[in-house]
């Protein structure tokens, strides 16, 4: 491409900076931490644009002791010649003119073939002072802006020292230092953590870009540089997880003024982890570009599954979601005139993004799946989708069955649930109890107004190789679903919850741990909010009874046993409870169910995620992995991590 000549006249502009100070929120969203750091990213954006145009490769960000920040790049340097109509230098125009309608940043004007972001003037407007040095054509230039108070009114970002030549130099580039105005932001400081995190993201998103951060306040520094770009990003995201594909799959393509990059891999988890961006801006709510990518994946993988015979004539196509179980993907597009939608304006709305992404990704992905070298990777993807589809179908069957049962008999709940008599949801609890005999004791010992009991018969879930789909088909699980009245999956409605606490009571042994893990996995996958909203608990039955005549103490962990013994004094006896079933109704009530005395562990989403991982290993096909996992993690005694930080609820 022939080198274009740019001059200050190329800068399109207009509108004064006082408007920015009047309503900062219009330009930077908030004047909180985010907006404060946004000042920095507006400047860094210009460096990135310059480097993306092919000029320079490194950005240095310095956090200074006086609270200011410095950004330097080794691009061409902002033009310093006079703008023909504005009669100002290019650099002054960049720092003092606001593009009309620059609401919520500048996003609309990037990626238009080297047009730099128009946000630098916003940063200047909201700074006490802003100092710009340009290294260009063998000379060093400086211009300084400030925001003084004149007649009780702040003048935003006006020239303090006009542009002048201050020396000679060999290098080229731009260096900007600015001090965020405490009259706008209060006494905030740049956070090395925050700056580093965003800088790393930018380094991932802009392959080859070097970013160095120097913190002169807390004496810290980092450097980011990723030759693999978003492929390295994906590797970073799956660090510490079990990947099913060694190296991430990467593809890229470009049509006129539209560029796409995709990198992805699969892990053994069941959740999707996707990140998308447009012009380096995160699209947290997704949008048309994501839709295009997803439909490209679905089409290409389904076509391949069909043509390779993985799907037989009688088989249905996979759904898109089947291909996203365990998927970690990063998508970035670069385009013009981006439109944001959604609750937080982080959803790409441009309809053409969908078709353009499809038009680029479909043929590139076809090339990849048809490449013999990738055969084993594609096999992994298809098998993962097959597993996902199986679970999806089983879940649907279970749901249909539950619906059918619910409508058939609305009041007497199915199975062996002993419902509570009060309809007070706030106070109501459902105990899921391991074993018929403990279930029987619990039914007799309970406060029947508020406590419901669902016994899990014998070992209904004992088979190690049961998959979650089989679990869903299990009658007790279906009873849980209908008893809670919330529905599952997409239909889940927390507002309909019949029992405010769901309490799992299982034995303190391997089988008990297994049942508990399966139940948590079920809640994790199909009723996640039940956990995140704090409704799921583990009941802690005692392990020992230390007693003698006229003395009884229940002991809930091995740790506490010695003290209990010494409290009891001479002549004590110990009963060790091997299971809940050994307790009579009164004992079970007193030790485990009475809200005044019992100990419950509230299940966190992390606990449930861990349980899910355990169950998938437990039920997976890799027998060695299963054995290793069980011996490593399944010591469900009271000293394990799960029981460590229990609290009374
Ligand atoms: C260090 C902190 C922030 C920048 C440049 C380089 C040019 C430029 C910046 O031009 C004017 C408007 C639209 C093209 C462009 C230099 C062409 C030739 C530049 C930065 C001209 C702005 N020579 N480097 N702006 N554009 N670095 N770093 O701000 O038409 S801003």
C-alpha cells in the first residue's frame, strides 16, 4: 500500500471541552474508579491505534508519585504542523477538540483506517494538567494544557504553554503525562493491579504489542507481549483446567473494513467461557458478532459430523449449545461505526457483523475441520457435543415427566416425600435424607409444620458410572424437582421456591459423600440460583456420643473428641455413629434437625463446582483418573476442606 501523507487538516472535529467537565458521565460513564482509569485508556488507545497502523511496537505506562500517569509510544509522533482552517497544530487539535456527539466514548471512530481515537481531549478536559511531548522529524516538541479556575469557573484543558520545539532527538513517538483532576474524581489513585490487568488484556488482543507498566509509587513493574495474541489468551484462560485439545485452534480473516479473529479450545468442564470484543472493547453482553460466530460453529461442526458419518441418517443435528459445553473462546472483530445496545451498552448491535463474521469464519473453520492433521481434535469436539446432547435430552425427558406428574397430582407430592403442613415458605425446610431408616427417624422426629423429609432410598445413586442424565431420570431427583416447585434449567424460577432451606443429610462416609456430590452437581447444573442465593445446606450429624449416667454430649468432629472426653470425666462411654440410621427420632431431632441446636454448612457455588468436578471424574470413563481423584479428594471426614469452615445457620 502506498504511504499516505497525513496532515493536521485530516482531523475531523468540533465542540469545546467545558461540556465534558459539565457532564463527565456522558463521556466516561462514571467519575468512580472506572472513569478515573478510563482517562488513561483513552490515551493508551491512541498509542494502540498508531501501533496497529504499523508504526511502533511498544507502549510504556508509568504511574508517577504525584498521582499523574505517563504514556509513551514509539509511533510516528502526533503531527505538529498547522491545521489549515483551525489554525492550530495537529497535537493541539487532538487535545482540545471534542468530536461532536462523542457520547460514551469514541468507539464509533476507530478502525477507520488509521483515524485515531478522539478521546484524548476528554482526558485533557478532566485533568488538572496534561503535558504532551512529540518526537518527530528529528525534533522534540512540547505543549502543555491545564484547567485553571477563572472568575470562579474552571476552564477545561486550555493551552498553558503553546507548542514549541524543545530539542533534537533521534527517536519518534509521543509521550503524554496527565494528572486526573481531583475536583472531578476526588482523591483517587491509579491502581497497578487494575492497570496491569487491562494492559494484559490489550496485549492479548493486539498480537505483538509490547506493554510495560512501571509503578513508581509502589515500586513495581510488569511487561506483556504475546506473539500468539488471542490464542495465548485462550491458553491463559484454561490454565489449570483439563483441556481436551492441546493447542487452541486459531483462525482469522478479513473482508473490506472488517476483521475477525477467533481462538478456542475445549476443557472437560460443562460450562461455556466466551469473551468477545469489538475494536478492543469488551462486549460483555455479546451481540451480533457472537451470534455469527456461534452459528458458524454450529453449521461447520454439524456439517462435518454428518459428512464424516459421526451423525447417522437417523440422528438429529446437534444444537449450538451442544458445541459450547466446555468451550473456551475469544472472538475479536474490528469494524467501523459500531453500535452498542443492551442494559450496559456492551452488546454489539450492528446487523452486518453477524453476516460478515459468518462469511469469514465458516470457510476458515471448514478448512480447519477438513484438515487431516486436525482429525483427533475434531473427534474430541464431536464426542463432547454427543455427551452434551445426551444430557440435554435426558433433562428434557425428566422435565416432561415432572410436568406430567405435577399436573396429574398437584397436591400430594410424588414419591415418598413427607411434605410439611404449613405453607409458610420462608420458614419451611426440606431435608434430603440418605437411607430409608434415617428417613423414617427424620419423619418421626421432625417439626412437621415446617420440615419436609425426602428419604433417598437405600443407595439409589450408587452406581459409580452413572451419568448426570441418568441421575435426572432418577425418581428421587424428580421428586426434589417437583417438591421445590421452581422448575429447572431455563425454566427455573426462584420466586416459586417452596422450601427456603434445602438440607442434605448424608452419612459421613464414601457413599454419603457420593450422594452429596451428586445432589450438589444436580443443583449446580440445573438450579444454580438455589445455591448462589444461599438455599442449599449440608446438615452435620454427630460422629460420637460421649455419655455416662446423667451426662450426654454429642461430638461433631474427631478434633473435638478429646475435650469432650475430658469434660465427661471418669467412667464415660463412647458411641460412634456409623450412620444416620443408628439414631432414633429424638436423637436425630436433637442433634441434627432442631434449628436451635443443629449445625448446618451453607453450600457455596465453589463447593458445588468442586462437587461437579468430582462427580464428572467419578462418573467419567477414565478409571485411573477416577481412582486417583477419589483417593486425593474424597476424604469426606470432618477435617476435609469442605467441612473446615462450616458455620451455624
Ligand atoms: C503516548 C500517548 C498517546 C499517537 C499518532 C500519530 C499520528 C496521529 C497520533 O495523527 C491525526 C487524524 C486522522 C490522520 C498520523 C502521525 C499520521 C502521520 C500520525 C498517542 C491523522 C493524528 N503521522 N500517535 N495521531 N490523524 N500516539 N499516544 O497519542 O487522520 S496519536
